[in-house]
């Protein structure tokens, strides 16, 4: 253990911009000089200048208003049992894993309880699940089933009241209608209940992930639900934001906000210009520390989830079925009424002629009219609709789409047009190397990209030497900051720049591990992509003592002008012949015209005492 260095002086106190409020919705007044409402409004405004004055930026907000240190996180006397580390140990990203119960015990009620009371917990309270009987009662609200129930009651009543009907037909028709109603309602309720349970399980798994948090100068891995306002969390590429945060420190930091905006473009963040990190989004590139300022329902993601929990409205199919059932019912009543009226007129005429007035015939006319109404109701229609939607749900599950409600199948099936603003919304939001120009020869790695004169992947494996592939793999691995995460099904999740991930996956297809190449060739300096220079470069140790190798990738029309030679298939260097650069540029333009994103990879061996690279 290392003793923590004490700050030379206490941070200056600043007057709070707003007093704690007594809003009953947000809780009772707290001992903190800033309220939940103020923090929520501050984040909703997304104004970095309003954060700088009078709060002093993210660091000032943490230190002066949330009683948290930007480096050591939340600390206090209740952390006496927590192992402390020096700043050097903190920078080495040592991680101590701890379960939630132990964490609560160490944090103590004085630290965590006060923050939870003042700013809330990082838990989203889902409404209690509907019971099976509640879902069954909801199924009985269908108009068609209601009409069928009325028809069943009428049919059974006639069977009980009229002996001839009971002896001739029995209770078959009424019992058959009741059986259909029971089957349809139980099938629909059973499917909804099972899907509700599966979604609850999925939500619990989705919300159950760990977050690296700095507390009392110790890096801990804690459940996301235990995060509180004032916590300093450590983020890296691929991490999900558990709450609304402000970026404290970072080198290069980008977030993927497609979950909130639908745009798959990564948004650059910085502590001074745009420090606002939205909950529910993911870190696309870089690493850094962030200050939590809103959790649970106060966060952007929590507010969206709260708005999504509403009782679903009827789908167009349900509305049409309700109208059909009502129209059929009215049609049956009209026809039954006409039949009864005509029969009564005939009975009156015959009675007047013969003088014989048989009252039993009137009862027969009424029974016939009721029978017409009962028969007109389509008993099998609800069952057919339910089974059809259940079949569609099964088919969608085979496509890895879990349907929560049967009606969603009908909604998806009714879609006639899908509008999207970019391909990343419709496709897998990933890129792949489909074509390359190596050693003066074009290679295509997908069948649709193969044009006359191009070689395929098998020919590439035979023509390009291992030394050439290793040289290119080093450039692709070292001069990138993205990563690939292998899933259980064997596929790869792209973390970071999609273009860089495509290069790394190409290295994997060559049978090499980019992680091993990075460990064997550690970078000494990185020159990040610049919109003016349109290239990114990475410096590493060279192949021999006293030499460094600079890998560069960028816009082909810019990088090609900096090159005087190219790598041959055997890995040797060959000087450009007159006009050869123009041929390469023509090839690049041909790729761009076919909608391909082009990159040019280059390298240069330089002396350690060579030119000042920082100026160029």
C-alpha cells in the first residue's frame, strides 16, 4: 500500500448557483450545494460554457459541489477499510473486483445513503409484470370474443328452456363456442406471459454489467446499479455509459450515440468543448475518466425508458377485426329480425284464414331468429388469427427476433416501405476489406467485386510472400486503435473505428493475431488523424538498432505524393517507375467510383536522430 499525497490546500469554495429544491418529485433537500433538478437541467442544456462558469468545468463541479475528487473519486472516513493506492498505481489501471454487498458495506451509509437520497439510485423500476389471469382477462376484452360469449349464453339458454331443441341439438353448439373462446384466450394469454418472462430475463441480463469506478483512489469493478452521482468512472473503447456523465480526462475520446440519435457516426468528446456523455451510449474510441451527474430516471436513457412503458394501442388488424365482428353481429341481427317479422306476418295471415292460433310457432320463430344471430358469428376467426400470428412469431424467432407481443408480427407484416438516411442503419454497421492493390496487382476478396484482370484470395495467398504480408499486417495492427471482440458464436464485434476494424479482420483472415503483433511491435508515439493532413501515423522500433519505423495510413491522393517506392510481392522495396504513381491513382479512382472507401498504407524507416516528426 502507498500513502495518499495530501493536497497542498483545500479547493476554494464557490457559491452555489441554485439552492437545493424541495420538489417532492425529486426528493427532500440534500446536504449538497446543488440539486438533482439543477444537474438534470445542466446536462440537458449541453452547454460547455455554462458548465465552465460558475461551476469551474467538470473538475470544479466534482470538487466543489459533489464532494468528489476528479482523480481519487468519492472518499471519506468510511473508506478506512478500503485498500488505498498511489497515483502511480492508479495510472497503471489496477482493478479490484468487489461484489455489490461488500461494496455497500465499505462505502457506508454516510457516503452512499446520503447520495442516493439526494440524487436517486441508478436503477430503473420496471412496472410489475402482469399475472397470467390479468393477461387472460385482457384477452377477453376482444370484441369478437365478447360477441361469441353472448352467443354461447343465448344458445345454452335456448337449449335449457326448449325441450325440443335440447333433445334435437343438445348443448353442442353452445359448448363448442365456449371451448373456442377458452382455447383462444388461453393461447394468447400463455404466449404473452411466456414472452413477458423472457423479456424480464433479458432486461436483467442487459442491466447486469460491471463498471470500473474510482473510489478512495482505488479502481473497483462494481455493478452498474451501485453507481451514484459524484462517482468517477473509468471508461475505455466498448464500454457502455451507465449514467449521464461529464468527461474529466481523456486523450482521444469518441462515443457512439446511434442508440439515441440513429446516427452511426462517432461523436468526438473533450473535457473543455463537449464533455457530455449520454447514458445508454457506448465508447467508440479512446479511454478516459468521467464524472457521474445523473442516474436512474434522471438520466437521458432512464427518461426514454419511462416514456416507452405505455399500454400498447390496438393494431390496424385488431381494429379491422373489431369492426368486422360488429358488422357481422349487426348483419345477423338485421337478418334475424327480418326473418322473425316475415314469419310473424305469415303466422298472422294463416291464423286469420284458418282461425287456428298456435302460440308455439311464435316461439319457434324466435328460436330460428336467435339461431341465425349465433350462426352468423365466425367462431373460428379468433383462433385462426391467433394461430397465424403465433406461427409468424415462431418464424421471427428463427431469425433471432424475440417478439414480445403477438400483435407486433402483424405490425411488421403490414410495413410496405422502410426509409433510412444511411446504410449503417440498415446494414450490420461494419466494414470489410473487399479489394486491395498489392505489389502492382489487384485482388478481390468478395465475388461481386471480382472484375476482369483481378486475382482472387486463393491467388493472393500463392503470390504474396509471408514477409510482405507481415509488413502489411504490422502497418494494419500497429497504426490502428480499434479492437475486435470474439463472440461465443465465432463472429467478431467491432469496437472503435469501423474502417480500422476491417483492417484488423483482414489481418485475422491472413492467419495472424493483431494483438500479438501489437505486443511484439509496441508503438512509441502516435500521431492521430488530422483533417488537414488527412493521415494517421504511428512510430515504433525499427528492424535494426538506431532505426525507427513510421507507419502511415490516410487519404490515397495525399499519401501517394509522399511516397517514392512500393513494396514488391517478396517484401523488397522497388522505386516507382515514371508514370507508375499515375497508374496507382487511376486504380484508386476506379475503386472510389464503385462506392468503395479507399485507404493507402505506407511506411518509412528513419534514424532516431532524424527529422523532427512533430513538425511534419
